[in-house]
C-alpha cells in the first residue's frame, strides 16, 4: 500500500505546493510552484548578469568569500529547516552547511591560469580558459545544500551564472540559502527556482543554458541529457550508485564494523555513494551479519531535530514505499532479516534499520539502488567471485575493500570498475578530489580542479613570433 500523504491535491500551476516534514508526515510549509515559462526571463537575466560577473575575477573571489561567511553566519537558521524538510539529524545538517561554506572558499581560490603551448613551431599559442555562460543546476533531496554548493561553487568561481532548481521535496533550505547568498553576490548571478515538473525538464532544455549539471536518478539523468541535446549544452550527470564493500579474509570485523555500518546507514542510507552491498568471506559471514545487525538494532532512530537521534526518517513517502517494496521482495526471495525488515509504527516515514542475510544475488535489493536504511550482506567463496559480483552491475560510482594487509586490499581495490575505490573506508571525499561515476553512474567530473574546469571552455590564441 502506498504511504498516505496529507499532500493537498495539486492545485493549478502557480499555486504554492506543500512541503512535508518526514518525521511527522505532515505539511509544515509551502514553496512557490514557478511556471516553466517564467524561465525565459530568469535565464535572460542570468545572461545579462554574466557580462559583469565573468569580467572581474578579483571581485568574484571577494564576493564568494563573503558568501561563505554569510552561509556560516546563517547556520542556525538553515540547519533546523534542512532537518525539518529532509529528515537528517541536526548535526548532519550543520555539516552540510559547513561543507557549503568550505566549498565556496575552495573554488574561490582556484585560478584558471593561461597556459602556453609549445610544439616546436615559430608561433606563440596560448590556452586561456573562458566561462560558458548561464549554467542550469538540478539537485535531488538527499543533500540539498551540499549538492547545490557542489554545483554553484565551481560554476560561479569559474565566472558563470546559474539557475538552480532544488527537489520539490526539499525546496525550503535552498531558498533561504539563495537569499543568504544574494546578499553577497550581484543580482541574478545565482537564481533559485522551485516548482513541480516540467520545470526541471524545461530548465535542462532551455536554449539560453550552456551547461546542465544534474544530480539525481539514472532515469531522470537520461531525460536531462536528451533535453540538453536540443541546444547542445554541455552535461554533467551525477547519478545513482550501488557500491559494493568487499571484506577480505584478514579483516578484523569488530574493528571495522562501526565504520562499515555508518558507510551504509548515514543519512538513512540515502547517499549516492553509500555502501549498498557487503560481500563477506564465507568463514566470516555470520560474524559480519551479527556485528552489523547488533548496530542496526541499537542505533537511535527518531526525528532529526531530537539531539539524541542518530538516524532520521526516510526522506519522503515515495522513497519509503520503494525501500519497503525492495525489502519485502528480498524477504519473499528468501532473505532473512537479521535486524529490522519493516516500517516502524507511528507517524512519519520511519523504517527499522535493516540487515538482510542470504538475499539471492538477483534480488532487487542487491541489483538495484535501495537508497534507504537496508543493507544486504552476501557471502563469497573465492575472492574473484566477489570482485566479479561487485563489478557485475550497470552502476559504477564507488566501491571499497576492507582488510588488514593494506597492499593486498589496494590490489583488490584496483580491480573495481568504478570512479572511486576506498580501502577501509567508504564515501570519504575531499573537496580537492575528482568525483566521477562510470557506466550508468555518471558523465563528466565533479570536484577538485577537474570539476572547476568542467565549467570552463578552452579558448586558444595563436599568433606568429614575428609580424
Ligand atoms: P530524481 O532524479 O527523481 O530527481 C532529481 C532532480 O531532478 C529533482 O530536482 C527533480 O525535481 C528533478 N527532475 C525530475 N524529473 C525531471 C525531468 N524530467 N527533467 C529535469 N529534472 C527533473 O532523483 P531523487 O530521487 O531526487 O534523488 C535520488 C537519486 O539521486 C538517487 O538515485 C541517488 O543515487 C542520486 N544521487 C546521485 C549523486 C551523485 O553524486 N552521483 C548524489 C546524490 C544523489
């Protein structure tokens, strides 16, 4: 049965839409439902603002540093609002805000210096980097501020302007963030738009947009790429993941169990690069299942706003339904719930932290992205089988290998077909690191200088040495 929602019947376009608190399932505020045809004027203004914004890198750096300070100063307003609409524990909302400010400062300091090109000919060729123009950003609901900043910080630092659309499930903190930033940035350099579809589709295919940077599901990513093809805008797609963690024979289970558990369950498992499958050697299988189940049974689940909460609700009703369906299917396929396996009674979108043992390898909880507080643990006999299973998927975001002999673990990690492979960790990213999923997990690169240059185009000046 789909989860009942007190959502008011969607009104005619232009009427505000309700935003729900996933800890109660109740509407607590609303956001504007902007019409797709409003985008024409918004993109025009972003284009006009681009003329000045691209021209003065020093003013840009100053403004972005001021923006970072303003974001930090607004933390006490932003964090509770983010928790209220998204569900995550308050400390994690504060972490998103800190990351947003840090990202603004990191990219503000990057400088696309001109590069001479020498190839032995009597010419002076120089590569200079130029911004692209107005960029469209489309963001999901799992890390509304952090993922928005992963888009606007490099794009604006590179001299572009941006129109950014948050998920309709989590528009509020992003709107407040937009007002906070607008005090530090020139008008129309960053515009937040909110609304239901087809607002995102229209933004992705708008002829005035030169780069579409999207984070979300694979299906929507394909639609966005199709839309952007109409104007041949550049696309960067950060899509879903089904990351495997392979435990090696020499792993010390109790030593790594906390880290492994949180690599799967942070933000209620709603992390693109969370551990979504664990492969454990047959000899250690029961011990691994038990260690993870013990943690799943004792973790404090509750409203994110409560100080003791470690795990909040699932962020929205459709996602809760998906997690429930996927778990029920695994149990019907023969899996055993070593912990959880069901929704929690009471209001809100709470699901018991779940460890599934003995799930068949073809069950959707193994082959698809569950994106919730549910983790299958699978046994393996030969290591090659585990590597093959980890790679045997259309996803290619991340993966990890856990063991005591780090050289051996690294040799196994090197065989993973994905964008980032961790050893004895998972989902740890520094701002300076590139982040690029392969296969269905993404197109293009985010993060670090590579993400910065993804917002620039090469411009070459070629002149002879002599007149
Ligand atoms: P989603 O694809 O449903 O929505 C993402 C965004 O796209 C939202 O703002 C949504 O309103 C908008 N949208 C919906 N239809 C659209 C269309 N036709 N054209 C343009 N925009 C449209 O994803 P979601 O459920 O919000 O987020 C969860 C997904 O995001 C998961 O698959 C997760 O793995 C992925 N994700 C990936 C990364 C990464 O960096 N790889 C990071 C976080 C989340």
